[in-house]
C-alpha cells in the first residue's frame, strides 16, 4: 500500500488515478491565485511540450490540462487545490476507491474566478 500526505498533513492512501483517462478531471474551478500559478507554469513549459499538451483530444468536460498521453495532470505542480483534494473528502470521493475519502467535506478557501475548459481555455494561458 502506498501512502501520501494530503491536505492538512494527514497520512492518506494514494488514489488509483492511472487508467481513469481523466474522467474525474473536470469541471475544475480555479481561484485568482491559481489562475496566475497555472499561467506561469504553462508559459514556462517548452513550446513543444506546451503544444503537445494543448493539441491532445480529450473527453468532453475533461480539464484542458489533462495529459492523455501520460494519463495524468499536465500541470501537476501547479494544479488547483480542488485537484489536490480530490478523493480525500466525502464530496470529492473517487469512484474507484471511495473508502479513501474522509467524512469531511472539502470547502474551498477562496472563491473561484472561473472554470477551466469553460471560462478559461488554452487561449487564456499562452
């Protein structure tokens, strides 16, 4: 069994994210600070990598930064807090391993300014 630290520093079992093909990756609300952090991450990527990520086909509703080729988050180090919390809270339980979720509900610390793929698309980041 693999363990990781989740929000709050608790030891939690890791999630079985590989193989989901991004089904849980959307819609993704982001805050003003997260928007800035993602912009910085995208703009720091080598152009070839950025273009490969941008031009991948995705399932409707899936986050624009889901990396189909790597089967994971294309901006992992800059991913929004809701993505970091996914699977570890009752209202964000993973359908493949719901027992990992705590009995607490996730509550965002800041209000979102929009949703990735809806309010913010690739044109907003390059």
